[in-house]
C-alpha cells in the first residue's frame, strides 16, 4: 500500500523533469530529424519540399563539410592529447607533498572559472600581431625572430586556438586525475619502495594502471566536449574555413544561411559522430577500466 | 654528490611549480593590468607589467557607452533563473530516483546521463523554431528554458548521488513517526543535502553564466543579450578599431565574481566536479 503510493509519488516528482527533457531535447531533436529530409529555410519563406536523402547525399560530397570534419578531428585529437599529458603532469605535481600545493590547486582553478568567451578574448589580445605581449616578449627574449600574426596566418590559427583551449581546460583534466590519484592507497608505494622499485618503475607499475579508470572518464568527457567545440573557435576566428569546426559550420548553415534542411542534416551527422565515438570508447577503453 | 643531486631535483621541481602557477594565472593578470591602462599605454612597444599609468576610463566606457549594465543584469536573471529552476525540479526528481521505489529508474537515469553528453548544437535549429513558435524568442524565459538542456540533467545526476549517500535509517525513522515521503524530503533529507545543493547550484550557475551559443543565437539586440555574446561582439567607433581596453575591463567585471566564488567554494567545487564526472 505504502509502496504503491510511493511509486505514484515518484512518478509525480520525476514528471516535471521528464516534461522539460521532452520539451527542450526530445521535441527539438525530432524536428531536426524531420526537417533533415526537406528543402526548407528556417523562416519558411518558401513552402518546404520533401527531398528524401538529398541533404545527406549532398553532405557526403560537400567540401566545406569535409573540411569542417577534418578541422574538428584535428582540434579534438591534438587538444585532448595535450590536455591529458599536461593535466597528468599537473595532477602529479599537486599530488606530491610540498609547501604551497594548495596555492597551485587554487591557481589552476582560475582558467577553469573564466568564461570561454573571455578566455578567447584575453588570448586574442595577448596574441595580437603588433601589441600582443606574446609577440613583444617573444621577440625580446629571442624566441621569435620577428612578430607573428598568429590569428591571421592560416597554418597558425588552429594551433593558436588549440593552445587557448589547452590553457582553459587542462585544469578540469588535472582535477579529475588528481581525484583518481588520491584513490590509490599509499601502502602500495611503500611496499614498492621496500622492494626496491624506483619512482619511475612505481609510476608505470602502480600509478598508471590504477589511474586508468579516472583517465578513461576524463578522456570521454574532454573528447565529447572537443567534438562539439564552438565558443573558442567562433570568437577567435569566426567562420574562417581554416578553423571552422562542425558546430561552427552547422550554426552558419542554420542561422546565417537560414538553410533548415541541410543544417538539420549536419546536426544529425554530428549526433551520429558523437554516438559512434561513445560506443567505440565504451567498447575499448571502458571495458579495460571496468576490469 | 647525492645530496647535491637531490637539491637539484628539488629546485627543478619548484621551477616546474612556478611555471604552472604563472602559466595558469598570467593571462588573467594581463587582462586585469590591460583594463587599467590608458589606450596609448596599451599600444606601447614596451608595455609595463604594472598598470602604469593608471586609469578607470575603460570601466567608465563599458558601463556608460556600451549597454554592459543591461547585459550583466540579463546574465544574472538568466543564469539565476536556470539555476533555481534546475535545483527545484532536480531535487524532486533526484529524490524519487535516489530514494523511492520507481520501476523505470534505470531508464530515466540513462536518459539523464545521455543528456549530459548531448551536443547543444544538435538541437539548435529545433530549439530556434520552438522558441519562435512559442513567442519566446529573445525573452529571458526562452533562454532560461533552453539552458535547462544542460543544467537540469547535470543537477539531477549529481543530486541523485547525494541522496543515495544518506543513511536509510533517517528515512525509516521519519516513516515510523508517521511522516509522508514528501514531508520526509522537505524536513529531513533536504537540510542534509544542503552542501550538495550549494555545489550543484554553483556549478549550474557557472555553466549558464558562461554559455555562449544559445545566448548568441536566441537573442537580438541588448534587451535579453547576456554577457558572453556582448563581450564577443564589442566593437569600436570604427570597424578597424578594436577597443581592447574596454573588452578587458568587461572581461574582468564578469570574471571577478566567478573567481571569488571559486576561491571561496574551492573544496566543494572540486568535490562536485569530480563527483559529477567520476560517477559518470
């Protein structure tokens, strides 16, 4: 009796959340799928026309889409790799015992707390081709032979943006990995020391294997974020083809070109890509982590 | 020799520590310094690392010439509204999912988890049309509702963890005393999840405060526009003149409250962030 009433109450309590999910995710998503089979503009100036898979066929041969996909992959692979290595290094530093570790932990929270748009603007100013501090110091210290237009040269703009993303998101990685490090029992290291294992051996034999679950989770989170990157790219270089990622191209198609049909097809492609990635990651790394 | 080597190691280690701190803090420091420098000092070929000479002109500009006060107010309303709504709905759902018998519990939890990984861009077109059809385009409510897409699943997911962590006996004692489940939630469970609510609310607020894509796409003009799109589109008197001083001043104004919050709630934020992720 009590249980039945509780079940009813539970439904009542979950219902508002489910309604919101349907409203802001389910319904818009259904719309996106639906319109991806039409030729339509987003303001419906002209009557929509059913075109079957035409949008998807166009997607397969659209050089702009291919370029955006390639940019997204480059951005994701390079930024996530750098963030993982750097995050691991910072986590190991904070995890070792020394005076002032609290200060370091506080310091790395600052990039995390700064809005992405703000961090993009801050770096845009620091990377300014004439007055940017990076160019001025770089030339003065002899690292750069002359001032460089980081955000104007097509071959440098994506690396520069990746550097900004790495600065902003490495702290998140470091904090997740630090939490993982703190779960490793201290006794293991003591036992290893007694057995004569040096720091390096301890790292490979104890730290890395036991950190794998945390590493996998952090990798999944960061990769998902990187695959849908929009803010840092759009603020620093707009719709520049050299950096335009899938999300940027998708918004440009939908909003700037008002192309609801093709834009929706791109949205579906992004969803599929992310879904594919989740499945592959869970299959390969996830199983390892669960072992 | 050995002691010498150890000292060298120690030195190297501290150099690394200094590097990490400078790397993390310097860009923000530079933004603060730049925001206090008059324009001619900003564009000096040999800029000072201190805000000398000192001026408040950029701050004056931001608030008087630009509509930045309005943008700040919008950000507060939208991020605050999304946070409060997410917490209210999230607490109810999380209590049911974490504490009550609820047959489709796992299905709902998976749905919530899937939504935390959901790319915002994939529903941009659908939401855009929905807001326009409902007359909510360029309104605070419209933006708040769209923000629930990422604040609500996150809130539910983390709060379920908090509710599950509370001991069974508390609830049973309340039931024995004749309390209904709803009374138990409000009188017993809610006060105990206080710290969890603060952390979750803070993280939801920060996420909404920093959001850019929806704010850029679902607003027109300054009536509803929040700070991120406003800062991104700050222009000068001419298209060729970028007001770096004002941009930095605006950046400092929106970031300082966040940095202060983060410094105060450091421990909790770190705990909440890692709880949200590690349980995923």
